[in-house]
């Protein structure tokens, strides 16, 4: 897993930038 991305079990990808 990339430390700047969260992956959800429904297949949706959310890019998180702090």
C-alpha cells in the first residue's frame, strides 16, 4: 500500500494528501 493512498474494499480509491 502507498502511504498517500487509502484503498477501500468496494474497489474505490481515495488519494490522500496531508
